[in-house]
C-alpha cells in the first residue's frame, strides 16, 4: 500500500491486525486491490458498541444456548410474556441488568459514600457497629432503584439503614414494586452511562 495514496481507516487497520495475528501458513496472500475490495465489502459489518451492548443484553438470561443469542425481538416477546411474578427466576424484582448494576464498581462506590456520609450508622434508629456488636447496614435508595434509573448513583438519593429499619420501607426487597417498565432503550442508555462512568473511574 503506497503511503499517502490510501487512507487506512480504523476498520481496515483492525482487519490487518487480525490477519497479522494468524499463523503465516494460514495467511492468504492478497494483492492490495483485493485487500481493499474485501475491506470495503466488510465496511459497516463490524458491530458498533451499541450493537454489542444490545447483543450482551440479548444474551442475558439465555441459558439454553449461550452461543446462540436470541434476537432483540425474541427477547422482547419473551420478556413481555414473563414479566413480573410470572418470571421463573423472579426474585425480589431484580432483573439481570439490575443485578449487574448492583454488582458494579460504581454501585460499590455509591454505597460506600452513603455509609461514610451517614457515619456508618442507621439514620433512623442510630444503631451502628462497635463495642463488640456487628450491625449490618444497607444503603437504601430513597427514590426506588427500579423506577429512578437516573438517581441510582446519586448520593443524595441514598440513606443508611439497618436491616430492621430497611424492612419498614415500602421498597424493601421489591415490596409493592410494580413490574419493571423500563424500555430496552432506557436500559441501554443506563448501561452505556454506567460503562462510561466505570471507564472514568478506572
Ligand atoms: Zn435502624
């Protein structure tokens, strides 16, 4: 490829990196024209980050065959037919996506920040660990986690509660929770945002 004549797009370079990693016996010797033709024909076939996220979501919960992700349409149909308590894995109203968010680094940081602000004590009854007593504290969302995705990591929306006080809240363990009406687009947006934030932190 003559310098200054062709502009190698990132896609072409990515292709080249893949080809260069192949053992030499498997490398097909192609002319520059052939390579260019192939890379043009493959243009736009690389999944965008959004497509990859959609695929990851589509794969969630597909335990039948993880190698064959279901299409988004199929996932939507299945999710509509299995909404709420009809879902076989329904537990405390926590969807697989919410499980991921709750297990995320950002959620851990949010939780720790809420505890710290509240001096590691239940804000309702004041109980805390110390003097040989261990108290398990929960970081609770004032505005429920399921219905306010934009406030999931807002420190102001968190409060430290001991388990017995937490049980008195309306949202404890999905109590009184309506079915998750978050659309796939909103979930994608949340996941995208989460990824961006996680990258910032790392
Ligand atoms: Zn308490």
